[in-house]
């Protein structure tokens, strides 16, 4: 039987299009982190197809878990608890991970911990920076989420602002499609933007009229569309080779997204009286965002902590890490744990 004193947590993540498993010791020491990406399976559709995602998880979940155990050089008998993403995400995808976690927890008589995906993204930065003090501000920015949270502890988060429409990552995907770039859009646009002028085109930055904190990227996305197609939004998008100053468009769009994220994040930190900001989510890999946020935050005596890129995108190490903290706090689940898209 598993030692009651074990600090090893097996984490499982399947909220969208990555099948992931990891073994983490005492909440921070990552012994293994395995991620199977479905990018190639969804690339031809320009986005995630839920049914395909669920089927892929079903075929990959057990091999990924086994690999995580092998790479950590442990066996199931060494594991003290099972943590799994329960929300938010694609229900079909979540259910695959939850079913696997329940089966393992039941068969080994292990504690089962349901983990909130967004809270785990906020936790990820603390795994590599052990001197972060609460309360702090978390910017979670990905293909499905763009929001700011006040964090009183590892598992006490209050959302203080979100996007009115598209998430930043979704806007990257849509503009990449307009520019004839590969999915996912974030890395594709960033690569092209390196050779462009971020000041070439004055694309709009959303600013709430009432002085509140918030995000919106639909107007920016539409501005790029009209720039490329003229005033007829139904006109065909030019072929990539025919788009004038294509790299400048990419750079100017990326800069507009970065400016909006940085300005609203630092405004929220000031409003909340917080001196530490952490970021997470796939868009947190964006080098321009990391550099601009750090530079502008430093000028305001605000500390910024960014996880390594591997722990910004969806992964199970953050699930296992936060799962350990929830386990210590007595926040375990039973076999009635269910998936939720919200």
C-alpha cells in the first residue's frame, strides 16, 4: 500500500487538446511532465474539434500516465494522491481524464483531488519561484481565457476582470488564419512579427470607457480584417503572397495585444494594491508580452513571475502541484467528481 507520508502526487490534465500527466513531489519538485499535443490533429480545421479531442484523449491517456511514472522513476505504489482537472474545459475531454483518475484512485485507495484549471495556471509560476508572497495578481491568458484574478492563497482566487468577447489566444488564431499562417496562431504570428515593424499600423487598443479594468479583442481582430480586405468584410482574404507588409501587420497586431494586456494588468495591480504579478496560459509564452510586462512593471516597482514556457501551456505538473496544496488543506473529492465546462 502507499505510504501515508508520501508527498508524491500524480496529476492528470485533459481539459482541451493536450493529454498530460506528471508526478510532482511536495507541490513544487517536478519529477516528470509528459504532454501529448493534438496540434497536428486539429491544424487542418484551424481550431480544436471537441469530438476529435475526446477520442484522442481516450487513446493516449493511459500511455501518457505510464510514461509519466516511468520518467519519474516511481510506481503507482509510491503515489500518495491523484489530482485531475475537473473544470473548466471541453466536457468530453475532461471526462476522459476524470474517469482515469477515478479508476486509479479507487483501485489504489488513494485520495482524489479535483483541480480548477485556471487556478492551476496561476499556481504554475509559484512552482519555480518559492519566494512569492500572497496576495498577488494573476493574469491568465490563453486560447480560451483572458482574465485577471486576485489570489489570496494557492486556492483562493477572485476574478476581477475578464474579456468581453474573444480571448487573446483566440484572436491570435483568427488573425493568423487571415494572414495565411499555421495553427496555433500565437507562435506563427510571433515568428513572422520578428521581421516586422510593430509601429507600422495603428491597430486599436481596447480601453474601458468607465475606467474599469477589462479586455476586448474583437475590435482589434475586425480592424485587421478590414485592413486586409478593405471595407468589404465579405471580400476574400488576399493570398499570403499578395498581402502587403505582411510581417508589419503581424507585428502591429501582436503589439496591440501586448499593449492591452500589459496596461490592464498593471492598472489592476495598482487598483488592488498588489506588488506581485504572475502570468499563465499559452499566450504567456509570448516573448514580447513577457518582456514588455517585466519592463513596465519594474518601472512601477511591481514584480513579475513567469513560468517556463513548458508550464505556461496546458500541462499536468501544475495540476499535481496545486493538487498537493489542496490535499494538504483537506480539499479532496469523492467518486462523484464530475466535469464542468465553466
